[in-house]
């Protein structure tokens, strides 16, 4: 909007009159000058000028009866000549998802390998087994891999390549 041109009382009165006469927002903006079509629409809504008379540009709402009879007859002829819709017999094949990676089978540990925290040593697997709040809680206790806190079996579970973790998350989200 140009400087100095605002919504004065005169401009608002002109806007109301043009809107009620059925002028389009673009034509009103052009006649007012210095405002856009969107500014006119916004002001119309703020003023609550929803309903308005039809402009002279539009065709009359009631068509001559002779034309409407002709149109109805043409529609009836077209409807009787229309072919039956074709039935859809095929469907798109289901997308192929990657097969889920086989989960490692749980390894039965010997009872002697299940150790308490008091029996846990530097070279033993520290994988927790059971609920830590119960007296039956133990650690794996199998021989750990040098430099890691877990045995071979638990290291495979704990250390997965990033690509496998992402795939596992995608597969889990489809379930």
C-alpha cells in the first residue's frame, strides 16, 4: 500500500458500496488505488460484509424454460447410451519389503556361568540377566571378548552395524 493511503472513512464507504454492487475484489482494488485484491478481501471480512448482490457480469440465474427442457432431454439420451463401467479385475502387487533379519537364538547358559556382582571378574561378560530388583538377578559371566565387556553372543546383540539398526527400526514400524 502506498504511503498515506489507509482505510479512511471515505474509502471504507466506497468499498462497502462497490462490494454491495457486486464488484469483484480486484476491480474494487483498482478503483480504490493503493491497495491489493487481498487487502480488499481482508477488509471485507473484518467489516463482516459477507453477502452481496450479484454483479451485472454474471449470467441470469434462471434460464429460459425451452433450453432447460432441451438439456434435460440431451442428458437422458446420453445416460441411456452410456456403456456399463468396466470392472477392475487386477490390483497392484503388494510391495516387496526386505525380509526381517533372523533373530539370534537365545543361548542356554550353564548355571555356573550366571554370576552375581560379587563374583564378576574383569574377563567375564557383564550382560545383565533378569530383574535387578530380585535376588535372582545375575550377569552372564561367560568369557568376554578382549577389550569389550560382553561375550561373543551378547556383543552381537549390543553392537549392531548402523544399517542393521535402521533396517530393524523400519521393519518394526510396519508391524
